[in-house]
């Protein structure tokens, strides 16, 4: 998964779901888990259009870590 493929609409979807700015993704603050869940949802739906937010919510922390290892966040 490539974070550089996110469109403005993707980022808007992420922010709307999480209620936080996309720039907060690397912060250690309340609500960032929801932001990361939304990021996984949007990235995975690019590969599989049937991937839902519920699928993302059901992922384990290890699965989430693997995705973020494979998808470095650029600042």
C-alpha cells in the first residue's frame, strides 16, 4: 500500500470518520486510533473495494503494525 496514492477525497473520508486532521496521524493523542483505523480502511479499500470500516476495526494491533511498517508515513 502506498500512502502517496491517497486522494484529497480519501483524506477527507479519513478526517470525517475520525474527527481529526490527517496531520495528527503520528501524534500520541486521544482519538488517533480512530484516525489510524480510517487510514487502514482507505488504504485497503484501494486494493479491495469490498473492504469496510468494520473490517479495519476488526484488525489486530499486530496487523495494523504490519500495514504501517509497509506504508511509511512521510512528513
